């Protein structure tokens, strides 16, 4: 999820400025459990804190406030959708959100 001025325009249907969501489809899960990680960086690859990061799929939800990353272990199947959201506290900078879904539990 890259968020620059052009990309922000495609997210303009969400409820407030600085709040962005994107939905992804899970693929490559073989044992019904996955580790989902979201990391937020600026254009120079430096971690950037945002007001909140959330991960949601089915009836599973997790969020973290004032952070640049969030990890959640979820029960899931291939084809299931994962929604990630972030609430940005800094206006006017380029942000990159890296989403990683790994099969199994990160250990």
C-alpha cells in the first residue's frame, strides 16, 4: 500500500483524511494458520509511526497504536480476504506500507 498524493485520491471514499485501508486475498497458506505483518516506512526506508495499524480477517481483529508495525497470527484459508488499515498522523509525506503474509507461525 503506497500512499503518495496520487494514491491518496484512490482512497478518498474512506471516512476521514489520513485513514487508509486496503484488502488483500490470502494465497499460499497450507496449514490453516498464517502470520500477518504490516510495517510502515517513509521514502528513505525509515520506520514511521502512525496513529494506528489494524489487521482484520473474518471475525479476527488486531490493532496497535502509535507504532510503525503490527503482527498478528490468524486462522485462515487460501482465498480468504485480509483488510489492513492505518491512520496516519503525519500529513503530506510519502509512506509505504509493507504487508507480509507467511504460512504458519513466525517463530
